[in-house]
C-alpha cells in the first residue's frame, strides 16, 4: 500500500508574488507533491489555506498517513478548529513534516509547546547542510553534506524543545549555524522539522531536498491503526479495578462522570 500524503500549502506567495510564481509555476505544494509521486510507494495530494476547512476535513486527515505543512504569510488565518484537528491526528498516529517557515505555524507551536523563534536573514546566501546522523533513515542515499546555492539564513538559538535526533546541521555563508533537521514524537505521531524552503529560491526543485522529504515521509509513517481519541481520560470505577480494592474516603466524582479539563 502506498503511503498517503497530503501536502498542505498556504498558497499565498505563489498567487501574489511574481518571483515565487516564476520559480514555482506549479506552486510549492504542487512541486513537492509531484516529486513525492515520482519517489515510489507514496501517493501525494495537496490542500490549501483557501479551501473550505483549509482542505483538512476530518475525512481528509483520516485518509492521510503523513501531513506536510508549509506556511509563512498567513499563519494567523489558520482556523483554531483545524489546528486542534491536526494535533489530534498527530497524537493519534499521523506523521507530520513541517517545512521552513512553518516553524511559526500554529500546529507546530502547539506540538512543540515553545516559542519556536530563531534569527534570520534574507540574502540568498549559500547553505551547506551536514548529515549528523549517517544511519538515520531520513539521511538515506545522501552524501555527508550537500549545498543550496541560494537560501534564507536561519540561525541559532532555535526556540524548540530538545529533539529526539538532529539529522542535519546547516552552515551559512554569513557564518551562522542551525539545527536543520529535527525529529520528535508527539503522542503516537512521528514529527520532522526540515529547515530549507524559502519561497523565492528553487529549493524544492533540488534533488537532495526532494530525497530528504521522501525519506522523511517513509520515516514518519506509522502503519499502526490510528488512535481514535488520543485525549481520552476515562473514569475507571472501583469495581473495574484489576485487583479487588475497597473504596476509602470521600469522592469528588461519581462512576462514569467526566473529569475536569
């Protein structure tokens, strides 16, 4: 069975900026999805901010094994109800990949529980990405390092929790470094953040970048059945305890009553 991927694109810059439209005539999300569909074993579709429910209905997320997210200019326009829905899907086992400026996306900040801030500079400088975990599946088939001739600089400190693994570290021509490939687990979901992808540069046309994203999809995919209600906190009555117990002391809640949230 193919891994089912939804590539979510904000789809703002492609419509409003001539440079971005020239670099990505098929849109950024369309370019990423097309590369994934060529990678083998992956079936990718797209969704955008402008669609009803941002294209992320409960039915779409239920049929998505891995969700890829790119956003920049319109983070605040993403409905909180959709953010809740996405996070619930991740906690239930859906894989998630955040690209570039999605470090400030609402779902990423929610899942990180952190400000996710960084330093930055838009100067089209050279980026050299070093593989720091050679045997990691996300780095499969890559050289020890590769370069992007033009990219936006992101610099440390990066205001995120300590990751499970750091797969890539970037060096920029201006001297800064950045942890550019980070893995996390949130609930039952695998999560990967990948730094490159400034919209005015042809980053998503690069073969190494496309390989990283395809590898990340395969790594993030959890083949186990999705947890239907990952936030459930049921009240287990005394008579359902595995070992016989005697109730002692007064109660605040009665059997079957919902707890406070």
